[in-house]
C-alpha cells in the first residue's frame, strides 16, 4: 500500500510540474510574440521590416546557423546592409527591448523573501585581424588579444537571463574595464534594484581593488574571481593556500 501511495504521489507531482511548465512556456511565447511585433513596427519601410523578420527567423530556428548566408528569405548582402546601413532609430529599439525586459523581470514572483537579482559582469573580446579604418579607435590589445573588447552586463532572475547593456573599452588612458562595469551597474533602474536583492558576479578580469571598493560603496554583495598570483597581506599568494574555507585578506583591501 505504501508503495502504491508513493507512486500515486509522484504521478500527481509529475502532472503538476508539466502543467506549470506548459503555462510558463505559453507565457514566454506570448511575451516574445509581442516583443517581435513591437520591433517590426519600428521599421520605417517594408524592405527593412522584411530584413528584420528574416534575421529574427534565423535566431528563432535555433539550429546553430544564425549567420546571414544561411537565410532562405534574404540574401547575405541585403542582411549585411540592413545591419550596417539603416534609418531606424537604434535608441528606440534598445528602449523597447529594455522596457519589455523590465516588465518581464518585475513580473517574476517568488514566495517568501525578495528574490535575488544576479548582476553578471563579463569581459568579451571579439578578436580582429587586419586593419579596420572605421574602427581604429576601438581595436586594441588587452590580455594578449587584439580586437574589440566589450564589458557586458547580464541580469539573471530564476531561469530568466537577459543582456542589459555593454560598454566598449577604448584602450589606455581611458576608463578601465572595471570602471566601465561600475558605470553599467549604475544604469540599473531603482525600481528593479528595490524589487530584488542584488548580488554582483564577475570573473577574474574584474578582481581589481577599484572594482571591489566600487561595489562595496554601492552596498551590493559580490562574488568575484581572483587570480592565483594575487598577493595577500602576509605577502603570500592565493596559490599558496592549501585548505578550503580559509579567511584571507587581499593586499590593498
């Protein structure tokens, strides 16, 4: 009898999980469809609207072939011109996408305490070889890689992960990637940071003293990667530690 009862409970839980998953997928599809129609309505001409629809189709097919040359509706050259020469308002597109993101994130509800909002900072390098006259001020060498260096901010709530913004590192004597990351954090709207408990996650590229102090000044907890050759206050390095769970003090903090 106990075994039959356990099987019945598991079957009922399985049906509930499937029903919740189906409702979640249906809600996401409705929001995605609304966002696509909003973006299409921003295109000033039918030609540009068709190009955007072809680009979105490549991504939504999820076949791992989002490049323009795989499109069956538009030529690669037409899609290239659409991405490089356009008359539609880029700011309006970004504003529309952000408003949709904000409504989705604020609509996330959880029982009990306020849910966590993970603010993920990432340094992405688009490696470039050769000369680019139109990008002379943007192509630089960082950490031994030559290319376009982007500081990207992602927002994660539950199973939802969305890109929020980015900044371009423009070389020496300009704001560092850590400073650009702090500026991106400052772009988060107050109604978002008030609705969630914010935690900042970053890799070793942002393990500098300036970044850690900047996050502390903003009263956000942070989990940041640290290089193995980072010095401690007792003049040792992180790689010299042999036990997990040790409390350490970094040099400069």
